[in-house]
C-alpha cells in the first residue's frame, strides 16, 4: 500500500518562517514536521511514499532524498510554481499512486494516530476518513459522523484530520487542474460512499506560528 504526504502548500500563515523554508521542513521539536510522518509510516509497514511539492519544493527533495534514510522509498510529484490544492495535488499524483487504495496525509499536521490501522485497508465505499474532535480554530467542525459514515446531517459534527484512505475511483471524472478536496468529499458523502472513524488521541493542525510553538513545547521534555 502506498502513502502520499501533501507538502505543496505555501504556508502563508506561518510566514515569515515559510518565506525561506517550506512548511513541511519546519522544525517541530526533535524532528522536522514531515519527518514525524515518515518515521511513523515506516514503523507502520509502509515502504512507498509519494510527496507532492511546489513552493520551495527543491528543498524538500534535497533534504529527504530517495527516502533511504527513513527506510522508505520516496517519489515526488512536482507541481511547479503553483500548487494544485489538495484535490488537484492527489489527482496529479495518481499515476504514481497506482490502482490500489492509498493513504493520504496532510503534511502540516502532527498526530500519534497509528497508521498501521490503515495499512492494507480497502474502504467499503470510495474512501475512509479519520475525524477528530473540533479544535478551537474549527469549533463548528467539517462533516457529520453517524454510525461510522459521513452524512449530510446529524447530531455529531467533527473535524477532518487530513488523514484518509482513498480508492482511485474517488477521483473519477476529475481533470488535471487545481481543485480542493472538500467539495469532492461532500459529493461522495451524499451517496453514502465514505466511511469514517473518530480519533481522540493527539492531533494538531500546525497551521500558524502559535500552533507550531505549542507543538514544540509538547515535544520538548
């Protein structure tokens, strides 16, 4: 099973740090942000990793190389000067991801979720997403979760963690252009095609300087 890390974003809210360093390479304690994913993926049994790059992408490629330092094999989906957003980035990388279901992880999150739980998973529908309790910066949540499925309505609305397993056909009908992932998720959930689970362990969206500082404090003994 292959895994993809989304690492092409500009990181506007993390400026000025991201003016010269791509967000995934920001130091977040002992390791760079993206390295936590790489170590956890290797521990979970993953071997083949795809990373999409755009802003300062050469730094990511030069730093991580072919992945051998992490006991992984890394290939890169280079989007050039302009990132293709989440959905477009995944679609552009489909030739590298192959025909089997694959794991996708946002590069700007930190989590201790056990990726081994998703290794080899074939979603019953088109995708299986990991949801988390709503953080302070997203109090209203993203999607309703009922009986382990995303739904259009319900009593419990949670935040999408940025972790999900997708079938290739999830992106059927799309074209190679920039587009977000959320509208496509909403399209499939209307057809009851997305299963999900709630994770209550550690998860942080490292989207601002303040959240990065908080993560570093948590990582420092």
